[in-house]
């Protein structure tokens, strides 16, 4: 199996089903430095342009998903502009994942803290090992989450829980993260990548055009007025009515067989 960007700290391999396993490997805790963020950006861009990739499963090598940003690098940020520049880079990378037209599934193993939790929140779906720990502890360092954590968290779990999580900096177990709504579900210890691949395989069977349309409707609609979002939904639905995949999907349903989508 070919590994893309094997020389970088973030790389991926693709199986015959179109599932890309994207891993960050920056021992010991996969901290996010500027260089690691650049590696993630480059690898994500390659996966998005790779026609063999249908769904991405993102995880960390070792005992951490990502344990946060590089504290030594943050220590060297002495001016407001330096802080702004550091965050702008991180936000850009995470926004690239959030805006992707291919689903990203975070398979959260081990510690998922600070910038790592923020990266997981930028993914479209999140599964977590029941023994993993997740949190936004930046407040304990005299700073705040800055890779989109103050924006994605309340939109995902509501203001009250977001305030509690961010203002205390406390960690959540996998089960607590599920209860809070930070993740889709917690899974048995040691199975998170396997479970994420199963979910990715189910999604990868669907029409690529329908997947893109659904993701665009959800993503764009959340930024629109409710009724504008419905209008946007209608337009995307209408465009899909002209596709071969729509014809194949309907015919397969009526004839009680599995569809064979051509992504056209």
C-alpha cells in the first residue's frame, strides 16, 4: 500500500475501498507546531485532490491523538501580532478540514487536548476511545483556545457546557465527551480506528456527488438564515436530480438490489 507524504509528520495510505488512514506521528504526544500544521495542510490538500480517496480517517500514532499545540512555541510568542499570526495559520488548516468536500472522521485515541481537540472538532464526525481524554485546557496557561475552539464548541454542545469546558480547562473521558455531544460516540478501548474505518466504509459506498451535496447543504446552511438554508437545500437537491447516480440509486431501490454508483 502506497503511503503519501511518508517523509512528513502527517501522512496517509488508501485502501481499495477509498478509505484514507491519515496519521500524525510527532512523538511523544503529537504536538502541533507550525511545521506540523504545515505538514497537515499539505497532506490534507493531497488527500482532497486524490481521486482514490473517498473518506479520511484521521488519528494519532502512539498514546495521543494530539495532546495540544507546541507549548515551547507558544512561550516564544511575545507580541499580540505574533499570537495572531500563529492562530491564523492553525485556523486556516482546521478550516481546510471543516470545508472539505470529503468526510473526515476523527478516530480519537489517547490524549485529545487543546489544539488536538480543536482539530477533532473541525472533523465532520468524531469517534473516541472510551479510555481517551478530551479537553480544552488553555485557560490553565493563561490563554484561550485559538484554533476555533471558542466558536465550534458552543455551536456543537451549547453555551453552558462550552463555558464550563473552556473556563475550567477540565478533561472529559470518552464517555463524558459522548454525553456532552462533543463526539458522535465512544467505543470500546483499542477499537476506535477499526470502528472509524467501518463507518468510513459505509459512507464510501454512497455516491460521491450525493455526499458532496449533503456536506455542502449542511455546512453552508449552518451559516445561513433558516429559510435561505432550505432554498440552498432545494438547489442542491435539484442539481442531483440530473445525475446518473440519482437514476441508479432509484432504480436499485425499486429493483431491490445494491446500487453501483458511478459518481456522475
